[in-house]
C-alpha cells in the first residue's frame, strides 16, 4: 500500500465585489461640428454696460431699503411735484381769468365761447391739481419712509417717531401742520451726519417749506369755510381766494421738490468726479520748522 500524498492547495485573494469602481468604457470622441447655431437670435446675455452696483442693473433684485432706491423714489417724487407746481400755476391763471370775466360782466354780456373756455380751464386744472396732490403725497410718503430707514442705517441711530406715528401726524387736523416739519428736520439732521444728542436745526429751505406747508393747510380750511357763503361779492372773492390757494400750492410744490433733492443728495455718496481739486499756493504766518541736527560725515543715512 502506497502512502497518501498531501493535497496541494493554492490560495488566491481577490477584492470583494464593489470594493473598487469599475472602469467605464472609453467615451466616444465627438467631432467638432462648428459654432453653435440657434433657430432664432438668443435673448440672453450680459448687459452692455460697465461694472455697477447690482441694484443699478435693470432686472436685478433690489434691496428693500437702499440708497439707490431712495434716489429713484426721490426722482419720481420730484417729477410729480414739478408737474403739480405747473398745474397749480395754471389753475391760478385760470382763476384770475375768471375773476377778470366776472368784472367785465358788470358792463355787458360776455361771449358764450369765452365763458365756456374759462369754465373748462378752471374745472380741468382743479381736477388735475387734486390728482397731482394725491400722487405727490403718495410718492412723498414712500420716499420719506425709505429715506428714514436708509439714514438710520448710515448714521447708526433711528428717528424718534415710528412710521405709524408719522402717518397719524399727517392725518390728524392741526397736528399735521407741525409734525411733517419736525420729521423732515430730524431727517435732515440725520443725513447731515450730526450727533444724535444735538437738537435738530432746520435749514433755511426747510423753514420756508414748513411755513408754506402750514400756510397751505390753513388756506384750504379758509377756502372750504368761504364756500358756504352765497352772496355775489363772496363768490367773487372766492375766485381770488382760490387763485391765492393755487399760488401757495405752487410755492409748496417747488420747495418740496427742492427739499427732496437736497436730502437725497446728502444721502448719496460723494462723487469723486464732482469734487474740485485744490492745491496749496502759499502759506502765511506759519511757524518755522525745527532745524535738523547736523549729521556727522560718514554716518549711515
């Protein structure tokens, strides 16, 4: 009997399935087919302008309160106020012409066409003036709210009145003759970068606006009360009173546009191109500079 031979075993180690990523098949090389072409001209692309702030590019998302937003709202409010001033001046001219026709009617009958034209001018100017007042008030309030928020962010302290208190101050009769002026004085104080503990001092332009604002409100009250009088002389005087109210409204609209422009300009950053460069030509009565000590020869500089 022959002895048993030991069995020969070869151990082969292989990695488990999934241990290494399987090599992907070699991708097929695409041949160059020329530049891309479209069935219609594409409408996408970068704007043809130099680098600007993101809020200055049309179509981008704008922050709720930004200096750029204040500038745009201020421009809209100014345009509305200038238009209101022109219409109010037109209304004053129409009322004066009506008063002239009333005076001429004492000496004879007037032409029907002239009277109809005068009535059309008065009615149309009154309707457009009322619409312009509402638009100017809306845009002015929107500009004021945004300007107050931006000013508070820039200077580091907020206004003393909230937006609700300012709105109530514009609605309550009597109070609305005082509150708007103080609100604008605080805003002007803030945009001028003055300290918070200093009492606001309105500028000359703002004082003129404040006086015209109060005078316009009082004139409206007088006009409404005068309309209850029905005598012939009262009706004639009412025409002159309407003309005076339109003139006051014209002055108020002009000063309001100037105030909006002034405060908006103070909020905007200084343009380097608009700064006038200056150089020192001569210095008078200046102290003599101290003498430099004598340096020994050979000493290092």
